C-alpha cells in the first residue's frame, strides 16, 4: 500500500438544530489546507424518530430540516475543489434528502453531483423484528413502534467514495463512521486494520459533536475561559497514513482547542476507554497521548483498536403517551414556601392518578428526581423568585391534561400571587437499545440516479 497524502476533514454540524453560520469558515479552512472531506452530523435517537413521524406525514420529508442552510454556503466550493460531503442528514428518508440535494445543486447552477444514498439501517423485515422480540426484555408487541434503526458503519461510505461519489447521504450510521469512511477511501486501509480504524474512529469522535471540542461545551466563566464564544469555530482534523492525527478549528474563528477541551471530548459518552464499541472497530484510548502542536492545535496519538463487535446496536423508538408540563411563578416574600404549597395542593388533588415530577426552578430542579425524594430532603429556603414546574406522562391524553388544568387553577385557587402560567401537552417518544447480528442488517449503497 503506497503512502498517501495527508487527509484533512472538517465538521459543519454537531446535531440537528446546530448553528449553520459556521460552515463557510470550515470550508474556507479546508480549501486553504487542501482538505478532502466535510461531514455533517445531525442525528440523535429522538431526532430520528421525529424524522420518521415527519416522513409518515409527507413521504418527501423526514430528513434534516436545515439541510439547505447547511449545504448552500459551501456546496459549490466543495464540488469545485474535490471536497467530499458526507452527512447523516438523510435521517429517516435518505432518498428524499438526496433528491433535495440534487435540486439545490441545480438551483445554485452547479453541475449535477454524483450522490450516493446509503440504506440498510431501517429494520422492518420480519426476521429482523423477530430476532429483537426474542432477545429483548420488553414485549415489542405491546409497543407502538415509530422507528427501529441499526447503527451502520463506514464500509459503504468508503465504497461509494471510491466509486466516485461526491456527496454521501446517510441515515443512521455511527457518528465516527462519517470520518472513518472517507479516511478508509483516501488511504486505502484494509477493513481489518484495527489500529488505524481505531485512530480514525477517535478522530471522528472528536469531530462529531461540532463545537464541543472547540470550547463550546467546555466553557465555565472564571474556571475554564473560552474566547469568542459568539463566533465559535467548528473543528478540523488532519490525519496521516498511520491514523495519527491533530485536531484544530476553523481559521479566524472564536473558541479554542486545548489539551483540556480534547480530553473532555475524548471521554464524552465513552463507557470503557479501553473498549469503545462501534460498527467499524473497538477503539482503545487507554494509552492515548494529547500534546500541543501549535496554536489551537492538539496532536492525538497512542490510540489503538481491536476487532469490531459481531453485533450492531439498534435503537427502538416508540410512542410513550403524552407529556404534560405546566409552570407558574412566585416572587417576593415566602415565594418558595408558596411554590411548595402549590405543589402539595396539586399532588393531593391528582397525585393518586398520576406520577408527578415537581421542580422548583431557581431553588431545586436540576438535581431533582421523578420520585420527588430530593425535593423532600432539600430544606425549604428563602428564594424570592421561583418558578414551579409540574410534569407528568400518561398514555391517555385526558388524564395527562389534568396537570394543565390544576396548575392553571392555581391562578385563583391559590396560594397567593401566582402568575405567568404556561402549559404544554405533547406526544412523548421513548427509546430502548437492542442488538442484532450484523449479517441480519446488511448495509447498502447506490447512486441516486
């Protein structure tokens, strides 16, 4: 295998709803660096279920709502300079997303790009569902299922790029696979080169959450200062043929990349540092080194990898009834005591029919719990501005609505001085994990045309 040139890849989005104005700076940085790929990570478990519901309402929807805003600023430059675009912005409907990408290119006056569409993550075949029924503790037959998706890997991304794809539209692929796929295609690594795949996976792990690694999720005033929070740059990774890499950020942007930001993101959502399971590899960061390599640039080395798991993780989303939320504010003398009395009143009136979650926002809420134990243990204080939140979930809409009615009634039924009631009733989505043998959920890809 001949030695290939440096591989440089940037991230333009860390989740659905992320800022879109950071994309131009990332694209400009890739152009100056001779970069090869730009990724967009837009999926989470609940995001995918919401996308499926959107597709159910309209068969041409169900993909990332901000797709146009994400791609419009940089598509022309990427296509012109050979920067591949890879994203899981297809969500529940990759074919429709691909058609929208093609239409956007036409609107921008660009030659029709070669767009590859990935599939295989949506599990609906009887043998797939039968396997899950046999292996899960829950009875799937009793659940109102919205979506069942397997986390697919990088192999098909790499295959499509090698075949000439310029844009890859995926649904549920593993977040790091968005980076591993183009690295595989660029360097021509073997698919069982576990050490290199492990390194590329952790590079993808640093990229996947966008501005988290460039100071966003890191910032704490007075403890962990971050400059230019209003202009945070998105991350860029440069990798060599061995898989060793450095992470930086888009040029001329705010934020920072430091040993601390990188260490925090390396450990983010990693249960076992020696065995980070993905569809592509079992990555091992137990011996990782993190070293400054220049201003806002950190070199990462020492990552290794082991054989990939035999199974793919599956996320099952199902309807969980209705979530009722209601809030009311109390201020001034004995504000917290009045809020507590209001909560006790509502609990006595409907607590037998609903399990209530009670929070005193401004006094005790973040560390509360659904059983209310923490609220009972937390001594009453003298907070002079508190907002009471009461929430409950129930399969029957009319039962959940009782929360809204009772909190609204506090206006005149007391305690004194409650105001600013806001109520919300929304369908609830629940999720559970599962696993299937990878041969039971094969991934595929095809060009749009």
